[in-house]
């Protein structure tokens, strides 16, 4: 019984990681990513838009960098991307196994009623806010700051956007969940509530159940936050080409022209 119980959360984690890897292998097999892509971009000092991508549990930032090759519109020519990696932390749902993790997760699969470790979430939020503050101090308008994330990174995206004191360009959550209770809503500033949220979730997700994503709708409605929720049939715990293409158009529609100098 102990052995079979031990395998379940680790198996779910493995499936989650493999689903992300499979997407990248299939979608990018004819579109290889190389360091020359970064070299051809404008210097960071010329960036007018900043996109921060937060990966899922057990993943890494560099493994997600091919995502930016989907964004081919000229509007993204002066975009600065950042794909940080989570620090190694023990994760409760995997019997305290140490792995890249933004915060602790107590159980898998995640449902609408799953418990959250709010203290570790809030600690991770502070680190994300430090990244945002640095980019804004460097000259990028808050209106052109976009935070995106998958799974655990999606949950951290939501928390980071809602708890940031200023309105940002937007927050995009892929297969995520609400990582805290409604009692925290009182901490959201009026400006933070103006940040639009895009939520994308696969109906067949068996790791972060679709019901966990749907639970965000009444939470955000209570908070007074605008959310566009998109359900993807036949999609499990992964990111699809359709989701990323829609994200590109969604961000492009919200980009603001910057009149400030570098």
C-alpha cells in the first residue's frame, strides 16, 4: 500500500513534465531555437515590452525558452523575455522530494478544494515582484509588463499579478489554480484589480483538474478582476499551439505605445 501510494504523485509529476516536453518536441522540431535568436534581438535597453514566463513544477526556465519563437508579430521585436528557474525545494505532494519548485504543493492532483501553502506562495510572490520592479525601474511601463505561467507557474502568475500594487499589462494563466483563499482579496489594490487575466485550461487535465481552473472565475469575480476564461477540449496538462497563438494576439492587443525615452 505504501509503495503504490508513493508512486501516484510522482507519476502525475512525470506525466506533467512529459506532456510539456512532448509539446515542445512536436511543435518545434522544425523550428530549432538557438542562441542566435536572442542575439538578433534589440538590446534590453531598447525593450518596450517585458514578458516573464514562470514554468511548472520540476521544470526549468531554459526548457521553456522555445515558447518565444511562436511570437512572430513585429510588435514583439523589442520585447524582453525572461525565463527564470525555480529554486530547489522539498515538495510535500512528492514526499518532500527536492525539485525545482516555486512554492510547496501539498497534494496532486489538484482540485478546487485542495489545500494551499499560502506562506510559501507569498514568499515566491516577493521574488517575482522584485523582477517586475527591476524592469519598471529600467524604463518599461507597467502597462507593458506581462506575466505568464504554466501549472504551478500559472498559480504564481495569478498571485503575483493580483498582489502587485500597480496595474500591469496582463497575467496569463495556463492550467493553473488559485493558490490562496478569498481572505486575501482585501490585500488587492484598486490598480491591481485593473490588470486583465487570461485563463487557459484543458478540459482533460488530470493533474490540475479543470474544476480547479473553473474555481478561479467566482474568486476573480468577487475580487472585481476581469478574466477571460478559455477551455480547450481534449487537452490534458500541457500547452497547445492554439493557446500560445491566442496568447500572442491577446498580448498584442494590450501593448501600449511608450512615449518615454530609454
